């Protein structure tokens, strides 16, 4: 989702994009999004990584989510980029990467450090939770009026519109002057808890929506997690546990506003757009 959105935003700016994937099933999807060329190489294939990066100005590393070997993979990408003569490394990292209680935050923070000490110019993007994650809840929210996650509905969370993020990343990558920057990427001016989100969705959809909390074990046993690597599930659990304790209120939207040259997308505005994209009739006055 992230990679395809960034590719589309880069193509709108006339960038020449060479994509790298470890899955042959992704090749046509990447090309249709706007990739000029697509190379196939696994993270374990140092030779393949170096060959794919030769002649490339900037490598943007967008790692697969929740992988137990994320740090090792990131270090290989940075080393391959350095050996291939890449000028600059850019990272899709995470907001609040200092929070060690979330396992993949630690993984990403170590990759950030490797980029900073690589000898190449670097850019680090730190996105927060995507507003588009409502897709996990959409059917249940529309049919039963229930907005469910396995952490406290009172937890304050910062939110990011993926469209904002892709636009900001593309701008920073093609516009001079952003090297050596670490950029928090948050659309909402203030953190919002799930009760506040439910109130927005109630207005947008014209039907009552309640914020509910499902026990974590029950949530992680839902059908859409079936077949997931148990190690990935353990990493995911650390995120939900930390969200339950403290939420995820990091980041300041003024950083994203600077990258975009406009105010980021408010959650209510996103909700109207998303509902329309799903074919739901909405009242534009809400």
C-alpha cells in the first residue's frame, strides 16, 4: 500500500522509478503504479541488491511490516546501497521509534542509526498510524455500528492520511534541501481516541457508531490473521499492548504541513472521502 502510493506520487512529479521486490507477483502491480523498471531480489541476495541499485541516485527502503528480521534486512539494504555507489538512502521508518516496548520500533530505530552512520546523505520519514487502517473495521462498522480494536478506546492516537504521506515523501525526494532530515509525518493536529473517531464516523455515515475494545487474544484469533507467522504476530502484539498502555500520540502536524505546502488532511475530511470511495451515500453537510 505504501510503496504503490509513493510510486504514483513520484510519477506525478516525473521521477524515473526503479522498484525492487522479492515477489514476482508484485512486478506487474509495481509497473502499473508507475515503476519504470522492476528488479527481483531477496534481502538475503547481496549480489542481487547491489545490481538492482547500480546507477541509482536515491534508495527509499520500505520494509515489509512486522518481520522478525527487519533490522538485518535494513542493514543489508544500506550496505548494498553504499557498495553500489548510491548517493542517498531514505527510510520509511515509524513515529516514536524511540519507544522500545514496541518491537518493530526498535528494529526501525537500529536501521535509522545505520543510515545516519552510513556515510551517505540520508532522509528518514516517520509516519504514524494510517487513517486508511479503518478498512480493517469498515464492514463491521457499517453493518453493526462497531469500531473495534484490541486496545483502549480512550487511547490517544495520532493519525496520518496515506495520500498526504505519499505526496510529502515524493516532494522531499525530488526537491533539493531535505537531506539529513528526520521528518515526523502526522496529519491530525491533535491525537484522537477511538470515541472521537466513532463520533466522526457516526456523522459521516448517518448511523450510530460505537467504539469498542475486543480482548487482545480474541482479536488476534480473527480469521484475517490466520496463517500469519507466529513471530510476526508476537511483534504485532507488542504494538497493541503499548497502545493500550499509553496510546501513540507522537508527532506534530506542522512538519507534514511544511513538506506539503498546505495543511494536512483532517480526519473528518478523510472520513468523507473514504466513505465516498466505498460507495456510501453521505450528507456533505456533516
